[in-house]
C-alpha cells in the first residue's frame, strides 16, 4: 500500500510540475511569465485596434504578434533583473515624468492610444514599458561610466545578453525559442500560440 501511495504521489508531482511548465510562456531565472500574461497583452492590443483607424499602419498579427508580446515581457524582466544587479531604482515620479514627456511629444492624452498601437505596445503594458525605458537609460549611464563608447545601444545589449545567460531563459516551444547570442525570442516555424 505504501508503495502505491508513493508511486501515485510521485506521478502527481510530475503531473503538477508539467502543468506549471505548460502554463508558462517563459521563465527567466526564477521569474515566470504566464501564458495568460502574454494572452492579455495580445487581447489588449487587438481590442485597442478596434477603437481607432489603423489604415496605413504596419501591424503585427497572428504568431508575430504573440512572439512580440512575449518578447516584450521577457526583455522587461531581464531589465528588471539587471536593475537589481546594478542597484538601480526607478521611482513612480520618474515614470510619471516620462509619461508626460511622451504625451507632450505625440500631442495630447487622446493621441496616446493610436501612438501605442502604432508602436505595438499594449495599453495595459504602458507603465511597464515606461519603467523598462527608464531602466535602459540608467543602464546606459552605467555602461558609459564603465568606459562604453558605443552609441548604438550595443553596450546595453551586451549587459542584457550577459544577464540572460546568467538567468537561463527558457521559452515555451509553442512560441518559439531563445536566441542567446542576441537576447531575443525567435518564432517557431509553425507557431501554435493562441491569437485571440
């Protein structure tokens, strides 16, 4: 009887472990990006597109949109991890200032939805996007202080690649795979990710 309980217990553990992997779009070190997070990004983008005139816009769809959504979340987590490693902190005031600056550049608050759709950014992810931009700016300053003379962002990319190698990024095969050399999510040849 004890052996049967042990076998059932072990099988259940394997099943539960498998389920957690199935529900994960990606893992970055100990950080999990659930499939629902990626789906919510895609749903938000598709929903916002119905509210504006998108004629003339080059918009991602299907598998490309899914991969772009996952890429955003993976890269933003890598920036978060790098910020912790470099002891960088981003305040709500900085995020608010950056948001106001972007609004002033595009026109008014009413122009924001169209700008976000054009840039492929979900409205729900905009605060996270702003945080990632600010972290990138701070990392750029650190890189310059360390002697980086590049002006094309390659110095920051090297730091992100190093962080990704340290974290060990794993992508759910239904979305694609991880390109460690370039710190990028590469779409699967026959992508089966849900688009709606």
